[in-house]
C-alpha cells in the first residue's frame, strides 16, 4: 500500500467519525441499531411490535421533541426497563450527555448495572454498532 492509499484511508476514517448521526427519531434509531441478546424474550433486532405503546414515549425523550417530562404508568414486566435502556443507547450515540438513573435500592441498582447495562453499549458493542468505541 502506497502513501496515497494510506492518506485516502486516513481521510475516509476521519470523515466517517465526523459525519453527523442519521436523522432518525429515537424509535427509528432503536429499531435500526439496537439488538437484544439471547436472554431476551424477543432476541435479535429490537422491534416495537410487542410494545407499540412505548414508541411515542421514546420519541418524546428526544431533545428535539420540546417535551420536558415523560411519565409512564404501566404494569409490571411490560418493557419499561427496555424503554429506558433504549433511550440511554440513543443518547450515547446521538446526543451524549451526563445520564443518571435512580433505582429504589443499592441492590437493585447493582443488579441493573451488572445484568442490563452490559447488554446496552458500550458494554456489548455488538448490540449497537453506532455506540461502539
């Protein structure tokens, strides 16, 4: 490989890193990039087919939505944690910011960090390539 090829590859790599993120709503971004691991009830590419009622709240969490507060009132085991993890993944890739999640106990927080967060980038970069380091 000669110097011109190396120069072209370097410029292409730099350009790819500086490219703006795709212009997608959070729900579109999550369906395009988020993957659920084998321990999920629905492994593979994330889809709102099982939880269509969470599409709008996720879109409302976008900084461009103009909405300041989102409240979700739902039963147990309906996907609220996946909604939160999807939002965190979207923010990491498209709108980096300090993020704090609060759990009712230290044990609950440690369980989430050790079990759920690794399935969301950057812990498992295969689940969401745009967030890979």
